[in-house]
């Protein structure tokens, strides 16, 4: 039978150290945060060999009083809290009293410290948890902690450390976050004798980001500031088109503490839905301020995980704050190596009256396309609607509702020419490529536009602006069977779906009955359409209502938009181009792909090597 025994202190210390000190970056983080809590305004961090051989953190903080130097390296020794009630309202970065004891248990630590009131400093050396030296020393006010031979006495942990370059990069990443969190502190990072970065204590986030990532990154960010229900978010976020392939440029801080939070991540990325390309992630440095007693930071020894008393309040504050900051599409501007997204002009939108024969009304889409397949201004809605060609003619009941000029293709044509002549006489459609892309010249410039992406964004925007979609009653209700998650997602959002033009009822047995759908949706496609919406609603079950409605509109727009190979007349292609150039909101499809790019003469000459 196994014997239960109490482990010796040196063994328990090594086990405890494994939770706090995972790698050199962990040591740097803990020492840096100690300096912050001690009131430092200047911190210098030096490492050699990725931090495995040597780490030194020097600050100008208050220092450690001589009588408390030894105590500071004991397990659970701290000056941050005094009683259990303090755990409900933690205001300091450190509080567990584990960092210094864990570090000295697995390394050789050398400390020089002096308070402003002391004439002589203290020199303390402790290796593997055992004191080696305690003596006087001459040193300036503040503290310098040197850590050598990390994990020298724990070979099992040592062999799992990565190469020097990787460990050094991890230290750099941690220090970047800490420098961003504390713009009031001057931070200098020296790696193998070379300065990696240096920030200046001017309190400006933009300045720190410029020091860390360069002017190009810092100048493309948009300011965020929003307060909701006692939660305040401020900071900077990137414009939608400047997404990255990873989340490495997302920095979150709660009451000054650097954290990782799935709630904040979901809120941030949710705000970019339909604005950035799928698989791309926004850059952000967000500071959330909230009552200390409404967030629990005592979740993990590393103190990077937190729990909120009210997740939804934090989510909504971040979501709406970021959404408001990036809502102005005119801010968008991007450059590519061979082409750039077109952002200009602030032109007046054209109003063109259309013919109605051979079409049924599809409640979306605006600015007009003439010729055989046409657009007209609906008498029922403030926004124009797109008429999508079908095999049937307009029913008499619908035709009687159309304006007289819409029933005669000749009426209003002169007005159309006049309107176009005022703003777009120089707009020429050179042709189509692969049935998808339009080649356009306008105002002396050459553009390539994606028909599907443009049409999808137009439909999506018009649906959002109108706030509702016209429905068509189906000849026969369609019963759609769903998975458990999809069924729950649909039945929990029936009112939302109704606002989007769907009349759906619970049919039981994991099924729903669809009686009406938006006029843009073909009834024969309704089953796959509902399944697609259900799966997306299930994934975004915690999204706010506006985001869910946008998701439904997005799905509808994608399905109803022009597809590859759909042919349009020359007039229709020109009207689509007019809408793109006249509406600054038509720059990206809801997936985040560009609608139009500009290729300059200089770029073409470079491709053909004519610029030499």
C-alpha cells in the first residue's frame, strides 16, 4: 500500500515554481510587475541567451526596506494584501506572494536594493532557495534583480525550454504588452547587448506603439472610447482592411493588467464582422476600466486569466465601442504591391427610372441598372430595389403598384442620360473578365471591380438601411429539418427572422415550417438557405441582436447577389459601376473582400518594365 507523506519544502517549492515560472518570459513579467507596483517610472530589462543564462530588471521604484529583503523571498510573502476581504478588490498587479519565492527556487538570484530613506543599500544572493549572501552595498534608490542559470536545478524543465531565439522572442512579446499597458513608464529592453526597443514615459499610447511597431502601424489605428453600464473601454483599433493573419497584435488590459480574454476577443472580432476578410484579425490595444470587485483576477498563478461578474456587459461595451470607431467607411485606404483599393469619391448618387417587364421585385438593391434587367425606385420603400430577372412576368397585382414611368422603358430615359452626363460621362466599361470582373476607366484612372462583391455589399447595405425586408408568401409551406443546435438557434430568433422577411414557425421534431421568405430568395432554395442561417446563428448564439440581424442580411445578400457568369447588358454594367463609384460604403463585400481596386499607370509600366 502506498504511503502518504508530506513533501520536503525544497520539493514543494519546485512544484509550486512550475506553475508561476514556465519560461524566462514568466520571470521577466513577474519582476516587471513588481517594479510597477513599487512605483517605478523607469525600468530597464536585460537578457542574454533568451533569458536562460541571464535576466536583469532594474527600476527606480521605492526599493525594499532592508528588514524585509529576506521576507520578500519567502512563499506567500506580499505587501499587497493583508486580509481575505482584499481578494475581492485587488488593485495591484501582484498579490499572491509566489513570484520571488518561485524564481529563487529554480535559479540563482542576486538583488541590489535601497529605499530613499536608507543611506546604504542591501545586497542579497539566494540560489535554489538557499541564502548565500546578505550584506551592505552601494547602489542608487530602487531595485535591481539579476536571475542567472534558470532551471539549473530542474533538468526536466530545462530540457523543455526552446532555442535562445524563441525564448528571447517570447520575452520581447511579453515586454511589448507590458510597455503598452504602462505608457506612464519608460521601458528599455536590451537583448544580448543590443537595444531592442525603448519607450518614453509621455503617457501616450500612440507614442508607445510607434516605438514598438513603427510609424506605419501606429498611424493606421482608430481611437476607441465608450462607456456602458459602469464599464469603460478606450484604446486604438485598426481599420477593417488592415487585418492580420494572426491575433498576435491584439492587446487587452483590465484595470492596467495585461490579460487574455475570450469575451473581449469575441467582442472585438464580432465588431468587424462583414467588414474584414474571413481569416484576418484586427489589431487592437484596448484598455477596459471597471470596478475592481466586478472582475476576478485570482484565477491562475500567472494572473493573465480573469473572470467577469457580468460577461455580457463587458462584451457589449467593447463591441459597440469598436463598432462605432470603425463605422466610418470613408476612413478606409490601403495599398497593395500592384493595386490599391479605391476609396474616393464623394459623388452624388444617381436616380434612374427603370422598366419592369419580365422581372419580379427583389427587396434590396439600389442604384440602378438599366437595359433589359433594370432597377427602379419602389413606391413602397425609401430605398431603391433591385429587379432580378426570372422566367415569369410581374403579376398584375404587383404591376398595378408600380409607378407609371416604370411601366414604360422610354419614359425617363432622357433624364437618366442627363443625370449620368453630369457626373459620370468619363466612366467607361471596357469589358468583363471571367464573367466576374469589370474593367473600368474613370477620371483618367483604371479600375477592376468584382461584380458579385459589389452587388452583395449593395444588397447588404440596403437591407441594413431599410431595417426590414419585403416578404413573399410561398405557394406551399416548406418544412426544414435541422440539427439540435440549429433548431434551437432558429426557434430562439423567430422575431429576428421575421424582421428579416422570414415567416417561420416551430413544426416540432427538430423541424421548422417556412411560410414566407424575402422576395430575393428563390423558394426552391429555401431549405439550404434556412440551414445555412441556422448554422451561423448557432455559432454566434451570444452575439448581440444587431449582429445576428446583420448575419441574416449577409446570408441573404450573398445568396441573392450576381453570380459568376451572370450576364448583364452594357447599360446594366455601367449602372453597377455608377453605384460603386457614387456610394463610398461600397468598398468591401460583407466578407471583407475588396469590391474595387485601382491600378495606376505607373504600376502598369512597372509590370511591363517600361519605367526604366
